[in-house]
C-alpha cells in the first residue's frame, strides 16, 4: 500500500516572516480582545474562563455573541446556532484554500485551519490569485493574531476600564480597511468585478431583510456563484505555445 505524498512543505523561515508581517494589525486585535475581556467579566465570567475561551475558541464576533447571551440560565442550542451562523463563513474560506491545503498532510491541514482568520486568509487568497502559494501566513500570521487576542483578553479582564469602547477610536474599521486593501490589490478582471458587485448587493440585501450575521455568508455565496458559473478560459495560443517552441528548436 503506497503512502500519500504531500508536495507542500511549510518553511519555518517564511512562517517567522509572516508572523512579523501581521504583527502590526495584531496590535488592533489586542484592543478588541480587551473589550471582549471586559464584556466577559461584566457578564459574570471569571478572568481565567474568559482567557481560556479566547485561547480555545479564537473567534471574536462569535465570542461577543456568546457572551451577550450568557446568563444564569444559558440557552445552549440558540447559542450554538448563532455561533455557527457567524462562523459559517469559515466553510467558504477553507474551501477557497483547498487547492493548497490538499497538498499538506491532514494533521497539518486541520492544524492550520484552527488559526484561520479573516486577515491571514485574505493575504493567502490574494497571493494565490497572483500565482504564489502561501500557507505560511496562515500559520505565522495566525499565531500573531491568536496571541494578540489572548493578550488583549487578559488585559481586558484586569484593566478593562482603560479601553471600554474601541469603536470610539475607529478601531472597528481597521480590519475592514485591511481586507479592502487586499481585495483592491488582487486580480481585477470583468469576472472579478462582477463577482464583487453581486456579492456587495447580495450582502446589503441580506443585511436589510435577513437575520443578523447572515449577510456575510449570503454575499460570499453570491460572489462564489459568479465565479463558479463564469469560468475563465485559457487562450488557445498559450496552450499551443510549447508545440511552437519545440518546432522552432527542431529548425
């Protein structure tokens, strides 16, 4: 029985580079971690419980939603449904990285996905469109963001009064601007621009008329449908190029 071979090998040097690459944006993650730590303690969680939640769950919006539903009697099933709805975008994010993830062993594959966030996914996906495979940013950048989230939570549970409302400083816009910069820096073609437009319109419609947090998934599915049905065809001359070169070498 043959053993499966995996062509993608993570490079430790590149992992370190990607760690420091996403370190600046992780500083803003610290601020939101502090806001979560404060909210968690105000809802009755012990400091250690809040920190452990951030270390094991590592999902900012979902943690805020779960804490908001926290109380003397916790409705587990509704909480699971809300957290799943918010995090369901990770199904699409993971699927978009599959062309790279399939080339690493299952253990590494699912280990990487534990550190997947909007920020490091955006970098990896944008570079893949440009022809570069970069899973090191998922690991290195994810570690930077994970540590920042834990540190921020710890600061929030003990010194939360120092930063009760990060939105008042505009920090809620940092990640959105970062993702927008990644999108604008990527490939621009009629296919991509139409997918962006359809995704944006679908997201706005879902935000207005559908339950909270579903707009992210609806927009992603709408844009993904454009990409699925509108396939880019390779020019015929690029497929025939090797034959032309071989013929010229023969002369």
